[in-house]
């Protein structure tokens, strides 16, 4: 028997999904840690960037794991498990950072935390899409907005902690002094009081943020649950009656999946290259202090969340593939502009447009997958798309770090990746809905 429902129940689920993804979205604040870790431990840009890449790779692993488990055990259990892993990974990284070093960071924050973050990422979208079958783009956009806003919240909180603000500025000074010493052929020794105090500050931020991730994430995940059997929204009933659900095996035999995978790979590579060192790049281009860049980028990063909502909502009427095409064009043009910008206003606008469109692609993607392949296996189907983001997390940040170590530049990659975005804008226009499904908004 069908049950018609449009009451508060699904809105509570939506709100919980936003909260869970806000906690997971704090992963995009990694650039806050990048310079302090490089300064206080003497690690190279490549070594520090590899930590972020490990996180993103294991977000993909966690997404696949979470997608398959979600369709078997439900969103609540998988969401709670993901929140606990994300929190525990951050806590352990902080507790052992000063004693066990780089490998410890890779395993705790990267492998454990990244797996949990991926499980958290895939659960809300798969759950909320079933509650809002008539407005898939809008519902996914609202939910994924939380993932983008996580970095805003985290950056603002970290920037308002006096001890961390002091450590961030100290890190910038140390890197400058170290580079000057190396250029002059002198040996640079880190002052002991700097090492003891500021490493402790960075470690504490890892630890206490992990506690917050676990507590808040578990509370949000507890609210999530799938719709009851027979749940239907009247104006979506006709569409759902004709919709076909593709299993992962069936999905992997369609060309549209691989085109969508490439869309996520290109967008992720370019966007995550920027995110991995965003605060340092912003400070370098605008010649501002690290604490100012932290707070400024914190606000600008809200465009990542806004883009996920805005483009997903627009795609309900404008069309999924058209929206992806426009996102790529705008992102590419803005990245070209950023490569030649130096004043604060222009840099901030370029950053905002890039993040708006970067987030927009990820906001539209779940709705594309639901339109193309149905919702019954959405958790499993969408998790395969996240593997593209994992690959991008390996390519983008490591490329930036390699070029910084080799050329001494944080921005030499901007123009080539901007051109890549513009060329790749044709990919979504080549996508066609798989046979066996009615024409829907994805083909607009």
C-alpha cells in the first residue's frame, strides 16, 4: 500500500543530511594545515600534499564501501560508522603527530579518516533522493551544500583561535626564512620553542576537531532513515512508475557512466589542486598574512557549498548536461583570470567563481545518476563515480606540490588546467541517457 507524505519527516532527514555533510566537508580545510606542517616538521610540499591525496583517495574507498553497505544496512548505521571513523582518524592524528610523524598522519587522518569521510559523503545523497523524487536536483543541492559549507565553518573557527592564528603566521615566517637560508647556502635550524609550542597547537586542532566530528556526525546520522515501503509523492508517481533501476553491473556497460566519470575526474583534478593549497595561494597572490588569508578563504569557500545547491536546483529546469557544460566554461575562464590576478578583489572573485562551479558539478552529479540509472541502487551506483574524485585527489594536489618544489611557484599550473577545463566542457554534451529509461531532465 502506498503512503503519501509531504510532512516534516522528510525535512528532518534533509536537515540531518546537511549536518552530516557539513561535518564531512571540513576535509576541504586541509590547506590550513599545509604550511604549518611544512614549516614545523620540515616536510616538503609533496610530502604534505600526499596526506591530502591519501584522504581523498580513501574518501573514494569509503564511498564505495558506504554505497554498498547503505543499500543493505540503511543510512543510519553507515552514517554513524562513517562519523566515528572520521572523528577517530582526526583524534589519533593529533595525539600521535609529534611522536610518529608523517606515516602516522597518512594512516590516521588519511586512511582511517578518509574512509569515514567517504562513507559519510555517499549516505545523505542516496537517502535524501528517495525522499524527494520530484525535486532530485534541489534536494541533492541542499544536502551537498553542507559539504561545501564545512570548510567555511572550519576555517572560521580555526581562524578565530588565537593560538592557531599565531602558529599560521609563524609558519609563513619560518618558510620564508628557510627558503632564504637554502638560497644562501646556509643551514636553517627551527627554534626549539617554536617547535614545542606550535606543533602542539596544530596537533590540538586535529584532536579536538575529531571529537566534534564524531559527536555532531553521529547525532546527525541518527536522524537518517529510508522512506517506508510504498512511500510516494503524488507528482512524482508517474515518473517513478516508468523509471528503470540499473544495477551497478548494468550501469558499467553504458557509455554515459564513463563520460560522467571523466567529468568528475577533470573537475576534481582542477578543483582539488586549488583546495590543497588554497590559503597559501590566496596569501601569495594578494600578499596578505596567513591569518587574514585563512579567514578570507573561509568566507570565499562558502561558494563551494552555494554552488552545489544553486546548480543542482537550476539543473531541474535548465537541464543536467547543460548545467555541467556551463560550469566547466565558467570555471575555466575564472581559473585563467586567477593566473593573472594579484589584487584582493579580483583574486577573491576568481576564487569564488571557481569554487561555485567546482561545487556545482558535484551538486548536479547525483541527480544525473538518479535520472540515468534510477534510485534503487543509487548508493552503489554513485559510489563508482566517487572513484573519479579519488583519482583526482591523487593527481591534482600532488601536481601542485611537485611544481612548487621544482619551480618554487604555487600558481604555475593554473593556465594549463584552465585550458583543460575549457576543452573538457564538451564531455557532458556527449552524454546520452541509457536505453530503457524515458527521456528526462538529464537530456535537456
